[in-house]
């Protein structure tokens, strides 16, 4: 089950996608279905599983998505 949010920037609508992999989660920004840049954010499965013990794994993925969007808006990624 992947997660996605959208945001507007510079007159375009971008999509931040979080996709589960065999090794954890990967987050990337797309515009019109094409990667908007070459950057990928990720959390590996060990960290994600450890976070589940503390009850916060969803916050890790949401945090990655927020970081990806924030960096993109600031021109860092």
C-alpha cells in the first residue's frame, strides 16, 4: 500500500509518493507521473520495524514525505 500527497509549487502540481519495498520505504517527488528530480528518501526495514515497537512507524514515513516536500520547495532537492 503506497501513500501519496500533492502540493503546488511554481504553478505545477507535484505528488510525493511513499512506496513500500522489500527493504523499507522509499519516498520520491513526481510531476505528471515523472520523477521531478533525482533524489530519493528512504527508511530501511530495520529502523521501520524498531519504530513499530515504539508505536510510530507511520510517523517515520510521513516525516520522510514532509522532508522531501520541504527540501524541494527550498530548492535543496
